[in-house]
C-alpha cells in the first residue's frame, strides 16, 4: 500500500501519487501515458497529471489496484 509520507516529489499536487516503493515496471506508464511519466534519474514513475474527469479517475483507480508494488496512492491532498 502506498504511503503518503513516502510520496515522490515529482508527483503533481493532488489526490493521486506514486511513492518511493515504485519498482519501475512501466505498467502505469504503458496503461496511462497521459497520467504517468518516469524520472530518468531515479527510475521511478510519478503522476504527471491528475485525472480530469470520471473516466480518467476510473482508469487511475484501475491502475492503482493493478500496481505490482502497490506504489500508487489516492489519499494525497
């Protein structure tokens, strides 16, 4: 389960985030390239854009639930 205190600084402000447990599997970036990106220096994904509508929010939840390392959280401010 993602931990808010381990939220990566690269994430844009908002509800969704990636924390430091990311294993760079590329799943989130493959499934939602408009929402996720990768920091080449750290090798970790981050939320580059928060969902803009209900469809994107549902996709974000789907990706969060499928995250192999449970590194995507949805309790950020």
